C-alpha cells in the first residue's frame, strides 16, 4: 500500500521501515529521518535540538527524536511504544497528515556531507526511478514498432521498443552504467543525456503519476541509448517518448495524461498499440506537429539525436 502523504511518498528507506525491514531507530542518520522529523513538527511536536544547527530538521535520529517519537506513540495509543519508527508509527503519521490536509513543503538542502544532503536526495530519486521501471511498469509487457516519414526532409525511420528494454535500463542504473542526478538550476524538469549516460532532474523525484510518467518518457530515450549506437531524428525521438508516456497513463489510469492536444493525440496512438492495431500515419504526422509546437519539447526536436550506447 502506498503512502498517502506527500511527506513520505518519495523515500525508499521509509518504504522499508513501513514493512519493519528494518524500522528506523536511534543512531540512524539520513534524509528519511528528516522527513519523519518534519512530519512530527507539522503535527505540532517540537524538536528544538534537532533543528537548532540548520534551522531545519537535521536528519539525526538522536535522543530527542526518539523521545518525541515515543510521545507520539503514547498520544496516539499505539500498541508499540518503543520510540522506533516502523509500520504502526509510519501508518499513523501518514493517516494524520493526510486526514488533516497538511501539505509537504520541500526541505531546504543541508551542507554536503550532512545527513539528508544532496547525495541522499539523489539516492532517493534513484530509488524512485528503479521502482518506476520495475514490476509496476506497465510497459514491461508491451512491445511496439513505430514507423515514421518526416515529410519535410523525406526521412524515413523505424524504432522498436521492447518491454524488456526498460529492465535493461534499470539494470544499467543499478550497475552504475547509467547515473541519476539532481540539478536545481536545470532548464528542464527531467532529461536523459546520452553522452553522459545520466538522468537529470530539477528536483527530487516522487512516486506521483506525473513524476513516474516523466521517468518513463526519459527512460525511453535511455532505451534508444542502450540499443545504440544509432542516430535518429530529434522529432521522432520525442514523438516515441510521448507515446511511451501515453501508454503509461492509459495502462495505469485509463485516460490521457492531460487535456493538452499533444497528450490527447499520443493517447490515440497508445490505444492503437494496446489494441494491436496498425498506427495510422496521419495520426503520427499530427502528433509530430503537436510535439514540435509544444513550448517545452519543441526546441529539442530539430536536428538529430545521437545515441552512442552505454558501455
């Protein structure tokens, strides 16, 4: 069962703690601890020692945090009153944050090397990418081939995407062949760089549908990189990524991602693929036009995309 509160959705360590494998205890220090401290503060508990140094939760599960966790367990009459954060405590925190409508405000970065610093955020985002590409990824069971004729240049191309390719991307991330990084000043929300073999995000990723679909979009570029070396049209490259993103939304939510025309047309292609029908060339031409008109992706659709492989 997924977390409901935005406080906890993005963190792999909390997923493990929720199943008591293992619970979080005194002596632990990481970004997950910061999120628990933040949740307690948002619910009205005070942690003056843990927030004194940085004026924000420090991510250190010390005696103060253990004491406040115990007080929360006592106040909520939980069966477990040990000061550890496991299934009961996380579930109750999650329920209260959700039922009271308490929104999560992102925590400020801590200095490099301190608990909850940039490195920890990157590791958590990497975990979100791996979970998105893992067993819950509906594209793992879909194989499709797309042909396209760019009328303006008379260029003809074909791309085949196999579901198992997403597993290969996940394996490459796990084996450090493909990296994950966060750059708060980055121009795009999400991107995949072929020369560097890296996913770049402008903020920490979460398990929301929007973030997962963005990961699928960029992972489709990584699929092309894994099949490299190859050179394809930048426009066709983005069209295929939009279709993969549309497939994700259609399979997971049964609808297009949004009312924007580019997603509506991409959804038409996705439905054809799911039904096993041949994709109409006119729809592909319409989608390519919509992608080029999109203010976010349009500038990246001119010229060629060059994939050199990940070895």
